């Protein structure tokens, strides 16, 4: 989906209003033209999410509307304009372990300010609705997050979708690796409530700061 300049200007108007309170803002908005990106930058938008999702070699298996290289080029354009970048991927779509490594190496080159890792939650009726996620053990998922930590050590490593499924009862291990976790929902799936997430954090022996609500 691509937005018109008029739609971006309306978003910019809303951003300017929110920035009056000094809010740090991040948008997940897909592909932008350089003109549109400048409109949002001038309005005060701080960060843009644009995930790589998978490795360069596996990408064509999950997306045919654009290329992996187009995603990378879009991110570099946003970085040249001064945006912070949030970029990560999805694990469990049928990719190999080598694909996971390759994706993280690509992200190391990008050096995003935040790197969210999603673990697939199959949704019936979608192309990955019957995906085999039996390999997404807590141990394997932790290894992916640890590798992200090792390869991009200065980045905010985040555990996003799948946290409540693949790390249930193992939150202490998870929070020993990542900087942050998501709460309340993941675009297409619901998630643990904010209050429930905060209790999960404190029950595991950690303290927290809320980035946005």
C-alpha cells in the first residue's frame, strides 16, 4: 500500500499536534517517497519501522510485490534524512537457520536503533496459517535473540509477537537477553494486556519503563 501526498500531509498534521507534548513518535507506514519522508521529518516524526522480515535469499518466498533490496534502499533513504530506524524480522516462516543468520547480518549493516524479533503466530486463512512452528522451542527462540544481541550489541533488541506463546513460564530467561518486550497486541493478533505484561516483568524480578501507552 502506498499513500498519497495528501494522506501523508494529514498524518504530518497529527504528528505536529502530538509533538506539542514532546512525545517520541514511531510510525510503521510502509514505503515512502523521499518527498513524503521529508514531510514527516519536518513534522517531527522521530522513528520509522520498516522490517526486513527475512533474509535476502528467502524473501521471495513470502513477498512478491517488492524486493528485499527495495526494503533496504527505503531504510537507507530514511536514515539519510535523519530518522531513527526500527527494523527486524519474523522467525518461523519456513526459513533455514542460515536465513536467520543472514537476516541478522543484514540488520547489523543497517544498525537500527531498535530490532524487533517476531515469532510466527499462524493465522488460519493466511498463506502461513498451517505453518509448522514445532521448531520454535523456547531454546531455539532464545538462541535467535542471543545472536541478535551479539551481532547488533548497541541496538534495542525487542521480543515482539509470539512472546506469550513461546516464552510462557520462561520470562526470566527472555528478559535477561532482550531490552524490551511488546504488550497489548501485534497488528493481526492480540497480546498480553499492559497490566499483565508489567506483572510478568516484576514477577520475573525485573523493573520496567513504559516507552509508550
